[in-house]
């Protein structure tokens, strides 16, 4: 079945540690995205990538890093520089076509808790 | 700048009641796209509908209907004869014509349907 997988589902991290969240899609989508969701708030864009080996900062990129070495993979690293990393992280992908036309498909999310 | 406002934080209804979720948006783009997503307790966002700015026809899909009014910059969503399975957080989102495929999300409306 086609879709987006994120792992792990739950992740605990000690302060000062970097941690990498996995996102894989087999939908053959060009564009991929990382969002952060805090309680009672909408989704905020962290990073996005339209093609392999290229990515752009979103609205809240500080303290995060990404890579896009393969079309199907877009891992997100939460670094120790991120001051308040506890949140729900969602990965998404979409067909790269006319601007805004393609809906984004979302993975099941990773809930990160910093101890 | 793009902005999406969902003024209703929470709505609670009894099963079989109708519920309308409001969405007001702001954009300077002449071409833009509006979306509604559902986030059940499992956390994964589910795409419901996409509407482009040139199509002001209302749409009905089963118990769901959408009312797009460009004159008031609103894209409201109605669930008719609500069911317990409709309990979720619903997000309205906007994408412009900038070619970067970014979505701007509202803060979401939590719908609780009581049996």
C-alpha cells in the first residue's frame, strides 16, 4: 500500500541530545514537508523540500535540520539548539505540480518528549 | 502574508445535530487553494477537500458540505447529522500561488459529538 511512514511513534530524549525523526513515502511524490504541532495550535512548517538535494526553511526552522538525499526519505533532526522540542511532529508529501494544487498527505506523526 | 482564522476553538454537539465550522482567510494572491483536514484522536491528518479560488461552487460529499464565499473570504464546513465518529480536530488551510506548495493552517476546531 502507498503511504507515508514515520518512526518512531513515541520518542523520548534527554536535554542536550540530538534526535532524528524518520519519514519515508512510497507515493513517488516530489515534495515533502515537516510540521510541528503544539497543543491547541495549528501546524507550523519547519522545513520543506521540493526535489532531491534541495530544501528550504519554513516558519520555525531554528534548532532543526533536514536532508533530502533520496526522493522517498526526508529525515528531521531535532538538535540541542531547539529550546522547546516537546511536540507532535508530522511529515507530509505532495505531488509537485501547479502551485498549491496538490493536497498534502500526512504520516501518522511522532510524539517527541524531552525529559 | 497568508493567514487562516478558525475562531471556534471547541464545538460540542449531540449526535444527529448539524455542526458548522467557520474558516476565514487572508491572502494577497489572486490564485489560491483552500483545504480542510480532519485529525482524529490517532493524530494523522486526513484530507477532506481542496477548493481553488476560481471555483465558488458549493460542494457536498455525503454528510459533509462546504460553502466557499470569496466576497467574505470564508470557506465554511458543515457536518450534517453528526455522528460520534466525526469527533476530531478539523483544520482549514490555505496555499498560495508562490510555487512553494506551503500550507498555512488555522489553529483548528475540536468537534466533540456526544451520543
